[in-house]
């Protein structure tokens, strides 16, 4: 298939987009481009409006990623401007260039849908989870219809084929609330073959020596919905109430970085909480191997690439029962799981303490077994998706 990808300017890929540097995150996006850019069956042209630079990036099979610079200081207005610019540019582009599929990433899936209908081309919308799950549950309508209006565009004006990551945030249920007619194909992510084997080669966490430093980690974008502040509070309870030598590493960058720094200062947690900037994704297994407990307390669901990686690495997964997280991770079977209530900090600290004192500590091994069954390679994952899209082409039955 010949595919037009309407792309997003994902922060962890900026170095890769601009300078061919290793990506620091969003492996689902990076591997999409790698899969299609090395394919003998498919090719693509991707256009990405961004704040920084114009550039043409060529892939091994001749596919192209074109960066187009568009400047404006206010993000939401910039986003709206990018919609109009993308639509105008691609509408003209499609008059002279033929494609089999218009493939819109995230909020830009609505543009793929509109242009697909206008030019009679199959459209696909690729959604990488949602942060609306908790906001919808709490009926935070003003925020939903302002800050998240672009996500609603993608739901209200769906592409012919909607594909979403099975990351625990239940995008399919959110989408059907706002648009009962939309159908969403939910798919788990994949993983780089060598990277997967590297994680599986690590020794799983078994007996944690509580007389030594116990190492916790919280690795993800530093945004409010990732709730790193809860992990800082849990570390404090484990130290103060249970007298455990806990050390927490928070790794990532994001809009809440300064707030997290302030929180560490206010709680006098410098001695046991360390902030580290994001690192190349390929370097993560070596770092993950140094941790005992991996924390995932996101709003709306925690299933995702980082959780899969820590599961395959055999770390002890500590998470919360929200979204569809417990479709994979169950308390005392392959993880430590607490309810998403106001007592989440005390509940998780107590559960971790009880587990660390137990004679048998096999949750790391059980997490590995669970994840290994459902997360295959990216080649397998994308093979399924693009075979499914191909079956929806007009000349296919």
C-alpha cells in the first residue's frame, strides 16, 4: 500500500526527526515509521507540522518524513492553525498524488477522515490511548470541551478504520460515549525483537533484601496524569512509617517537571528521590535492571510500553485498579494493585511493606509470564494492523 501519514511532532522523537539521533521514547511511533520505512510491500509520505524546523528525512525504502515549520506562541491556537494548514496543504497534494490509505495519527485522524471522504480514499485513525477516561468519569465537561476538543474532533468525525492502543485507558469506551456509532479496533503494542530478548535475559526480582536499599522507579512523561507525586508520597510513608531504606528514581521530562522539583524540596526528599532526564530508549534495560519496584499509578489506566518493558524485565509491578489495567495485572497474582481512592498512598505503602516481608516474592516472574504472552514483536504487531487495513480497501471484499 501507498500510505499518507499525517504525523504529530512527538517530543521524544524530536532528535530523531531533526538529526537522526536515537529516540528517547514513544516506541510505537518510531517503530511505525521504521516498519513502513523498511518495508518491501508498503511505502509512505508523512507530513509533520512543528515549531522548530523544515526538513526532509528519507527512509531506506524511499519513504519520506517532511517536517514543516509553523510558529505561534500559544499551543492551542498553534494546534488549530496546524489543522487548517494541514488540511489546505494535503487537499492540494492529493489532487496530484494518489494514495491507498490516509493515516492520521492521534488528533489528526479527523483530518484523515475528512480528506478521505472528500477524495474517496480509505482513512485510518491511529489513537495512542486517551487521558479522557478519568475526566469523563468525573464529568469535567469544561476541560473536556476546551483543552481536549481536538480529541473530540477525532471521535466525532472518525476515520473509516479506527485503531487504538490497548493501554488500559479504554479509548473504545470513551469514544462510544461521545459517538455511539464509532467502532474501534483495540490492539496491544509490540516491542523491538532484540530489545524484548534483552529484557527477558534480565534476572527477575525475587527476594528483596530489606536490610539494604530498596530501589523504586517511576519512568514516564512528567505530566499531571502520570501522578509521580503519589510515588514521592509513597516513598516517604515507606521510609517514615515502615522504616525501609527506599530510594525513588523519577525519569522523564514534561510540563510538570518544575512542580515535581518543588514537591521534592517541600517534602525534604532530596536524600531519597532523584530526578533524571529521559535517556535513549536503547539504554533503558540496563537501568531497569537496577530497580526492584516499578510504579504505575496513572489516571485512567496504566497499560503501555513502559509497563510492558518492566513486566518483561521481571520487576515488581505496583499499580492501581483503574481503566482496564486489571485486565492484565491482578493483585497478588502478578502485581501489587490497590484501588484508585483517596487512600491510595497509604494502601500502596502498606501493600509494598507486607510484600517485602513475605517469604515468597514471585510477582516479578509472574509479571514476566503475563506480558510475554501478549506482547510480541513490532513486526508481528504492524503486520496484523496493515493486513487488517488492506482488507478494507475498496477493491477488497
